[in-house]
C-alpha cells in the first residue's frame, strides 16, 4: 500500500465556491468529466451523452429523516444527531455535549415531552447509544414534529433549515427512510433527465445505504489509514445484485450514482467483479491503493479538502487526475459540496 498523508489531499477552496443552494432546475448544474484526457466542462443535463445503451446506473434510494433533535439533561443543553438504528429501539447517535451524559440518564426532547430516551452507553468521539423504546412509530412521529433535516455545517442556515431545504435536500430516488445526510449526487436528477437516460437505453437499479452522521467528520491526524469511519447500514437485494451482474456480463458499464452507492458496491463485490447480495453494516474506507471491481464510472459532487470522500474519488480516478480536476474546478468557479455541481469520473484502472 502506498504511504498516505492527509496533507496530500489538501487544496485551497475559496469560501465563495461553497454552494448554499442547488441549481434550479437541478439538472442545470455543471458537470466536470474526468477521464484519461483530462477534465472536460459539461453539464448534468448532458449525462446521457456520456453513457451508452446497455449501461446501468446504480442509485441509492435512502431517504433523509429529520434526524437532529434538541434536548436537555437537567440544565445541560444537548444536540442529538441520530446516526444508525440498532435493534430494540436503540439508536447510535452523535451528541454535542456528550461528556455531560452518564448511563441511565433520561433526556428531555424539546417539543416532544412524551419521548424521553435513556442513555445506555457513552462511546468514543461523542457517540452515545440511546434507548428510545420499542415504539418506533412514536419516534417517527416525534422526528417529523420536533426534528430537523440535518443540513451539513457548511450550509449556512442560522435559523435552521428552511421549508425549501426540506425539498431540496431530498433526492428523487428517496424511498427507504433512515439517512441523516443526503446522497448528494442524486440531488441533480429530475424527471426530464431520467426520461432522457431511459431514451438513451441506460437502465437503473437501486440499493440502500443509510448515510450516517460520520460523513461530516474530518480526518484526524496525518495518517488516513488510522481513521475509522462510523458503520452504516446497507442492503443490496438479490434482484439488484443479479441485475448488476447481468449488465456486466452483457458488456454494459456500471455507473455508481454517488460515493455511497460505490462504497456499498465495493463492500459486496468479489475479486472477479461479481456483486453479491448484502444486508448489514459497512465501514469500508476506500483509499488510494484500493483496486475497484464494481463500478466503471462514478457521478459525485465536489468534496472537502482532506476529507474521506476526496480520498475516495482520488482512489477511483487517480490522485494526479483528481488534483488537476479540482484545480480546474476551482479556477472555473464550480460550486462545491452538497448543493454544488457534479463530476463524472472514469475509473483509472477500468478494463473497458
């Protein structure tokens, strides 16, 4: 494995390029195509032109839930970010001011006095295991009433998410509730774009990866290989795996729509490129040196300096290519992060 330093994935990003809202319509966003011939400026609406009949898009159908709750324990103010559902009403959560909590504490949820989760265990990095009780319907109702859509910290909303954000931050593919962050590559799709892709002969299949709060956490230290990602729950059904494998057998390419789809595909694929059904947790961290076997192309947004996701795209498309591509994107004023523009990446070691 090559030696890696977090500093190798740093770059200067003007704050003005951090998108505070999406392009309208969504498919009017710009798209930087990154392949062997260097970066090419394009638009998301032109995605069908870069794909072939017989290709298959793999999308993530997770749905963002209002996972941020305000709470109190005595006089201590807390902010709870639900991260991952466990069994029996337990939730893994990230809690601001977690150091003030002890096992057995009962928390008061602002706007929902009927729900008092109990602290089961305090874990590393501000993580807490909370028991919300067996009535998940009650929790779902409380989240809809008292919870907030957990926008990333770089989207400035001093008064909290707006009504427009409730729509903007939910992908068109969203079906399965459970994510605390959007799979943001999916935010670019519109009914018109999906119709154009279908007319081009590009098919679509869904998997589910419930994106966790750990996606916002920075890399700590200078050795990325020592960084651990929070586990996220995902599922690839038997039929989805069969569709992916049949596409590859016929010579079609697999296009991962977002890093979340790619991470789950790489969690389930074998060395021969066969994707297997999957149901469970994954904490896969894709770094340069990883050999990809599942996807041929990746559609993704532009990511933070020194982040696990910028390391992932560098692993997929090549560190040199991505360094040049991001320098081009900054120079050309591309919009970054969740509400920003897109990039279409060709795998560096793709056989076809």
